[in-house]
């Protein structure tokens, strides 16, 4: 592949030297390149020596399980419905690793050569992680028969030492991270991470004589603290492309196929492939998407418009020293063309472009991906003999072993029709019992007639995001000028029906607290500008949810210069911009406009009425979000004013790239968890049907019979006024009448669904009849619906364009 003998010798010698240190967690003897014996000839081969043949390989893929070890209820989205998980806009019971184990074992039995690889983030996302810190997750992964998994960013949510502890105790598979350099253990470092003792850069798996290299590429984008040196994790991040190419070059002579198991996200997966040569398959995660069919993009395309080369680090050079001088005849062109300005320590390496497969298999234990590959060892040549291009093809064929000829991908949905593997069920049972004893997750906090979405159809503020923003902003003792949280921190929709503590954990799994701080108007603008750039890089879908403020995020039309210098576009990734090579400055096309915090005393019906005397127009300044013909004027931010912000301690610490918050010195951590603030906010709401004009103490309409409520959507609730109708599903019917003044009109759906909720709790009881008799589910449900908070527009569960997106 255009590699000289000197280059390969230097490459292998460098890795063998590195392997002798604890930084890689390997011994030199464990690497075929460092051994005098060619292990390539010591393993039975899938094909007769020297004979052309085809070989089949099945890769089972999972990713981003996020502690969803038990089945759970979820509102089915359009994407999930398309993939066969259920009917759109219905609530279905999905997920669970016992179901996943059944599918994985079934597909193993149907396959000849098969491997199971996982793309990380098995931690964090359900209450079981909050109570057991990852132990059941690692045990579940081991029970699935996982061959190798990459470290995800949420594996670090309880610290680096917890990662090492859990995988040392319970992991029986290879844990991968090639792009992390781990510090050596030291006696004087308390709580040292020790991750290097449980992870390795790669593993070579033999399945039916086929040698498959799995190289792990761990997350960098979401662990911003890893770029602070030193950091408490003991990790130095390494360049994704350089590390990937390094290990591909190391392993290609000894394996038949190279698979990158990544938690980088799709965009970085694509960039890695285009800037390397020799990768066959990428199994990725982090974005929680299913790519079906898988993408096939060309490698060897550092310049997509002129493919056929990549920039590769020259191992003969010292990157800490002076860049080579191309005027020196001894260096110029020895390995290939050089670019001393943009790539001073690399050379232009010629290669043959090939299609590389990129597959992602979803999240939250909802899918198992199966990628079937048909491989061939028959080389294909496109260029005539004697040409430089043909020589590159010959070198590639000699190194690559097998090439992918055809692919087939299936995403198996994990729904209620999938049986559970009894071994995994038994393994998880003790954890379920402890959760039932120490945390009553079935306690109800409200009732939601229609649910609440965490993502808005217009890409801006979402109904659930606004509820969360309000809960943080209005929390007693916090009550700041405005609040902001990250959209991705809200992990699930709020389902219609009874809302329990468990569902709130699924929505807000992270133990993040609320932090207050003072920001100047300039800092507020900088924060929202960054939010616009971050949102623009994610399909112009808002990455923030706010309360107490209004902002327009323009994804495409700003084109303003920054003070960040650059020579290529990659230098501008931190600010999510493009490089102006004329000025060598990063230019961003996204920014925040029309930033308002709070209101003035002026009433208005048009924006013009909010303009200050002789002041500029203020678009969007008349706030009529209450739906009335008149509203109040919004207050535009002023650069020198101070504004108090409530946000999560994650964002305050620079999480998700919010450096403007990280460097703020006025931070105060209230220690109030966002989850608790949300629970308290929901519980403080009024019941469905509340109206101050009803003239009762509780605000509900008084009644004696259902007919008094005026419509079929409501029923009269009082003690003993409802009974269960026998059947497969609990059905409630009203009986008799209520004493005068004792009945209250409640939503019929609330009574019925809360009764069904109580009935489901009895299904696992040893004596179901004895459980149901004292509960009297229908009568109890009617009484509960008198006090359960109604989670609807009355508490802000709607989109009001407080975050407006431009350029979608």
C-alpha cells in the first residue's frame, strides 16, 4: 500500500517498544509483530493454501445499551416503527438484555463464523446503574458472550477507577481503547484509574481459521475533561486518524480482516475512514442510530475530489522535534510527497481507494444488528501491469488478505414477542429484588394524557425540554433569570399514562445537580453562539432547552470570523467552523440572534411597540406565547448586564464543549439534582380537569354520577363508585352514585390506566387474587386521579418557539 520497508520496520519497532510499557497494557510477546515466529502460518486457514475461495463471516453488533437491562415501555417513533419495533405513536414494551441474549444466541446457532462486538456505553440510563454502578451491566455483557467491546464515554460516569473495578471483577471479554494513552500507575496518586490494566488497543479473534482484528476507538467528543492535562482519569487522548492508521498498518500483515469498533459517532467514523487505508468494516455507536442499509464510503480519500492518497505520520521522525526541511535531499520525497506547512510530520502515502462498510445498530437494547459478509481472497486489479497504480494494487492485495465482496444487514427489533434467555433472567433477578426493596420506583408522580416529546418536530424547543427547563428555573431556592440544559441529557420521552419515579429516572438518568452562576451579556451571547454552532453540526436541531429566555439559533447565515487560527478545516472542529485559508482564520456560519432574557413592563401587540426610542428594530420582541392578542415585550440582553443562570453541573464543568461556562468563577453548586427538581415540579401541578371556576376546594367539578361531568371523557370518582370487569385487561365501570358533594369529575383515561397500572403490579405476586382484593384498582385509581398532577400544557408541556431554529 505504498509503504517502504524502512517505514514498516520503524512502525513495528516503535510499537514493540511501546508495548513493553504499561501504557498499552500489553506485553511485547503478545504481539505477532514482536515475535520471531510468524503466527500467520500456525493457525488453520479457512481456505486451502494458495487456493482462491470465498468465506462467510457474521458480525453481531450491539451498542449504547445504557443500562436498559430490563424491558421497558416506550412510545414508538416513526423510525422505530419503520424498523419493526411497533406501531407508530403507540406505547410498546421493548428492550431488555435477556431478550437480546435470546436473539444473539439464536443468530449464533444459525451462523458458521460469528463474532459479537459492542460499541460501548453499556453504563448509565436506567435506575439499575444508579444503585449498582455498572456491575450488572458488565455481567450482562459477559452473559451475552461478547467477544470485544470499546469503552464509551458513559463508562466514566462513576469515575475511571469504577471502570477498572467492574471490568476486572465481571468482564470476560476484550475491552478496547486504542486512542487512549494511559498513565502508569503510581503509589502517590490516590484513586488512580487503572483502566490500562483492563483495556487494550486491539484484539485478534480467530473464528473458523479467519483472523479478525478488532481495534477499539473510544469516545473523545463527549469527554471534554480528557483534554485537560493531567486529568483525573489518567488518560491522554490520541489523534483518531493517526492511531487508526498505526494499528491497521501493524496488524494487516497478520490478519484477514480489520474491524474498527468505535464510539466516535458517525461523522468521526466517516472522517476516520476517508483519511486512512486498510480498514474493512466500522461498527460504530454514540449517535443512537440504526444505519440500515449500512453506509459504504471510500477510504484513501484525504481529498475526496482527488482520491488515491492519505497523509500518514512518518515514524522515522520525532514529532517533538523540528519539522523536516524539504530542501534537505536526504528527507525530501523519501517516503512520499511532503507538505511542511499543513502536515509537517506526515507524508503523502499513495493507496488504492476501497469501499468501507459503516454500520450502527441503535441504542437502549432495542436492536441487535447482524452484518453478514461474504469475503474473497481473489484480488481485483483495475490498472495495467507496469503502472504505479498496479503496483499499489498488488501491495494492497498482498496485505489485505480477504476483501469484502457482498454484505447483508438485518436489524432485529427487541420487542415483547422476543423470548427471554432464562440464564440472563436468573442472573438479573437479585438486582431486580434489591431495586424493589430499596427504591420503590413504581411511585406515581403524575398522569400524562398525551405524553411529552423530548425532541420537537421543528428542531427547536421541545414539550418535555420546556417542562425540564421550567423545573430547573423555578425550583424553590434557585429561581434564576433563566435556565439552560442540554437536549441530549434528556434521554427519553415521557410516555402517556401514569408517570412513575422509574420513568423519571429513564428521562433523567444522570445524577447531575443544578449549578447557579452569574454571566455577563457578552458571556450569554457567547454561550448561545456556541449552542448555535453545536446545533448546526447536528442537523440544525437544538442542542439546548431553556426557560426564562428566548433565542433564535441561525445555523447557516452568519459567516463571522473567529480568532481561532487554522490551515485546514479540521483545525476548526473545536468551534465547528470552516477554515478561511486566505486569512488562516476559522469562520463560523452559525450564531445566536435575537437573544432575550425576561420581560419589560410594556404590553404589546407588535414588535414595533417594543422598540426603544431611536433604537433599532427588535424582531420577535413581542411575546404573545400565551396565545392572546397582546403580550409583553421581551428584554434584549445588554453586554454589560449580569444574568443569573441555572444549569447542570455537567455543563458548568465544560461538558458538551461549554467552555464559556467552565471558566466562569461565580459557580455555586446547589446540590439539588435535576431529577429531583423535575419530580417536585411535576408533583406540584394540578390534577387533570382542574379549573378555578369549578367552585370547589380542590378545583375539580363536583358530581354524583358520570352524567354530571358533561362528556364521555370524564367520570365521577368517589369511594366505591368503580368496579373491575373481569377480562384479560382490567376494565373499569362505574357503579351506583356518589353522595352529594363527595364525587369529583376525573379523566376516564386516568382512572382506567392507573387501574391497569396497579393490576400489572399484581401480575408477579404469588397470590394475584389476594393482591387485587385489597387494592380495588378501579376505585383506588379514581381517588388517585383527584390528586395526580396533570402533565400537559398547564405546566409548560408544549412548544412555544423559545428556541427558534433558522436554516433547517
